[in-house]
């Protein structure tokens, strides 16, 4: 790739392509649609569709698809060709405005949480014109939302778009109070840091657990892991570098602003990060990024693992969601300003986010809850399951001064007042970063670090947008009715800090003392998915989403059921995989080794009657005991899994998996991992941790 600028966006029907292909009137209408969310009438849609089709065919496309994000967590697409028959038995290439703006698919075949019965199949996809269409695998992909025949959201994009509308509306109300009349729209922007593992296809195909579940269910610790910190930011291996280059090129063609790449802490672990973009586009681009990581890996004889915790004993993979909020005039509302008034505006938005995170901490935890992420949260590389808010020393000192009506910065007589000359000038990046904090202010954005690597970022951004929108609504209501704006502003920020300072924590989130301190403060510590999901339908959460028209209560219930069902299914697959691997691979391998060692003992004793065979006999005794324990544990796990499948209620089923099945899985693993350390390498039936983690050379 000699010229990246010539390559970038070549497979995207972006502004440049639209300007070239569309009549000026249609182009202007499209720009208004993208900027203001206005509907495109069918006549103009027909013009856009025809131009989009011509452009796509020139790029080699033969099909089109409505590309959407169902509740599976991955993307979905149904391909239709552009061909249409003619009377003379030939075909022409057609694509109408109706086909562009609306599609139909089988809604009953995707997770719906009871919203759709099997016989209620009709579902619709609706074009999201703010996210550009693109070409992938000779197919024109049109980003869309997905809903049922009755209008219920069946995807992750629809609620995200709804939440973006809400925060736009409420942020504009607040900005107008500060005299910002030129601002016409406010958008949340997101930058997603994506972590992943790369291993060779050869070792992957020899591990049923990796193939079926994406993580290793067995595996003794390798002699070397990440103890030496030599992989993090280390020199990138040639094979990995070539892979990263090809991923970049594919993403650049699709308009994804892939920017940063490096080795992560664990062996075979890496990270890719893009430049910030609008939240819904960032969600689309992250889905494309995950897909391209896995697709390009295959071309290089590699496999990309996106599971949150594919290997025990080394860091798992997360996805850091960097969230900010900006105006159409180019102002980042989380950027400290040059004047007291600008800083007062910044502090108001900051206070709104503090309140939102405190009020809806359980929802933030729920938004990242999966069976896989339960292995990672609270471990050495991830934030704890307790949601807290990191501000850094300077901002904390400023808010403390406002909250306590006391002096700031050592001044004995001057009190800190918001909106007047005494408010100090402060800048971004005045504090260290805190990698143990789930929700950290990092200069002009917030980094939410709790997401697992495979997660869709739509869920968490829907929660953040809606919670902040609700808080801004309350702020605007209070300030619009104030007799003195500056006094009301000061009091509002002071009162907010006083009411929600419990969520602020700048210390070490890994320290056990923080768990005790958080409990004293009344913060939630939802340690696993079933625990977290038990709060999904809390009254305040239902009220938040229903009053803001993000989800109806019915839609919320369906999402809870989908998440519980997914949790149960994933644990069930893992348990069945463990049973099969232990029965068909591990136990037979151990018995085979015991048999051969026993033969050696007999042969030695026959040849030399008084020979000492303590070592061999000790190995046989230990492995025989472990094989017996493993066999018993397999039977018990099999029985528990069968029992779990009889539990009809998803919440009860999830609790049974959590409290009965998972502990038995852990027991079986401990037994088999110990057996691995005593069994000769040539007998072990699949690649070890050392083989896998250092397979890419």
C-alpha cells in the first residue's frame, strides 16, 4: 500500500462518493438527512439507491444486504443480488429506494426474549443513513436498525439511536442556558480500544474447547507467562506485523479510522484502536473491526480470539469505551475552557455524568455482563465489578471546594464560586491515568474499561447516553426556572457533588480495602451476570428507559431474558465440552500413560528383582487417583448439566449454573490440570498453554 490516502474509504459510499454520484439537489437532501435525521422521501430515495447501486457495481459488487446488529452480539446479513429479469429472458441490475430504506427478514429466528413467537416471523430492517453504506465481499452493506412487526426493537442499534436523540435534545437545552445559540446538535463520540489474542490455526484446531467456546477449559500454567512484562509494547513479530498491516488496509478501505496497534501484556495478546467518531458509527466500525481481525487472521494461518478470558493465569481481553460529547460547532463539552463561564459549563456536564454514573451504576454493570466477562472483571488486568468514578486530584479538589464551600488551592479568604472570576483555569491531562477504575476521566473524555473484548459497544453507550440525558433534563428543568442563573448553577453543582460523591474514587480498585470501603458507601458489587441481571428491572431502570422512550418495559424484559438465556447456553456448551474432552481425550491419555508406566515397573522388577521403582509407583498412584477423581467429577458434571436443562425459568437456570455447574467445572479443571503436570508430554492429547501462547513465532 503506497498511498493510504488514496485507499481510505474507497469501499464506502461516503460524502465524496455521494457528491460525485448524486445530483446536487439529492446530495443536499442527503446531507440534511444525515445531519438532522430527516426522512428521505421515496423519490429522492430512488435516486440515491440508483446511484449507490451504480457505484457498488463499479466496485465489483453483485449483491446488497441490510447489515444489522441483532441480539446475538454479532452482525447479520441476508444477501440479494441486483439482478431483475427482463421480458427477453435476460437480466438487468436494479435497486430501488424502497429496497434501500426498508427490508424484511425472519424476526423469529433471532433472539427476541419472548417478543416474537416462532410463527410470528415478520421483522423489518430500516436504513440508518447517518452510517455510510460500504462494500464487503462484493456485497453492498447498508447499515440498518432491526425491529419486529409490532415495532419493538430487536437489535442493539435502535436503542442506541434513540439514546443519541435524547442526549442531543437535553444537552441543547443546557447549552442554550449558557448562551450557545449557534449550536444546533450535540453528539456523543466514541473511540474503542480493541484487545485480542492471536494464535496459530494449527494449535487452535487441536483444541475442542477453543473451537466450541472460544476459551480454554483446561490447561496447566506454562513455565512463562507475562511475569517479565516483556511482551507489553514489545517489538512486534514479523508475522503479527504483516497481519496488522493487512487488517489496517481492509479497515481503511471501509472508512474505519484504525490508528494505534501494539502488543498487550499477555503473550500473544495485542490491541487495535481507532480515532473517535460518532457513537453509532463507532459501534458499526467496531463490529467491522472484530470481523476483519478474524477474517484476515485466517489468511495468515492464524486465529483471532475475542473471548474475554481465553487463558487462565494471564490477562484477559477487554474493550475500552472512550466516550465524549461534542457540538456541531466543534466544541468538546468535556474539555475545560479558557474562561470561567466555559469552565462552569464543563463542570455542569461533568457533574451530570457523575450523577448519572452513580444513579445507574447497576445498569452500567449490566451492560457488560456476560458469562465470559465474569472471568475477567476483578482480575489483575480489569476493573473490579464495582462501578466507581475516577477524576484525578485537581478536579477532585475543585469539586471538594465547591461542595464544602471552602477555599481552593491554599487561598484562605477566597471561596470558589462557579460562573464568576474566582473559578480557576484548569487544563486537561493534569492527572495520572487510573487503569483500575471502571469509569475514568482522562482529559476530555471518559474511559469505561469494563467491557469484554467480544462485546458490542452499543449496549453500554445506550446506557451512558440515556442516563446522562435524564440527568441533563433534570438540570435544565432546575436552571430554566431559576431567578439567578449563576447562583442556581453554583448550587446545582454543589448539591450534585454532595449527593453523589460516594461514586468518586481515585485509588487502587484492585485493593481489597476498596471492596470494604465501597460497601460502606453503599455502592453495588455485582460479582457475576445473574447477580447483575437481577437488577435489570429495578423500578428506576424501567422508569429511565420507558420515560425516555428507549425501551418499553416489554422490551426490557425481553432483553433480560435474552441475556439470561445466553448465559445459560454458554455455560451449558462449556460444560458439555469439558465432559467430552475429559472422557474422550484426557482420561484415556492418563490411563494410557499409567498403563505404560506400570509395564515399565513390572519389566524392571522382573529384570532386576531388588530394583527401586518408587518414582514410577508414585506417578502411577497419583495419576490413578486423579483419573478416578476426574471420572467421578465428569459423571457429576454430566448429571448437573442434565438437571440444569430441566429448569424452565431462565433466572433460576442461571443461578443453578452459577452455584452448581460452574463450581463442578472448576473442580474438574483442577483435577485435569494437575494430571497434565504429571503426564508425559507425548501422551497429552492436545496443545498445552506453552504451545498455544507462544505458537506465533
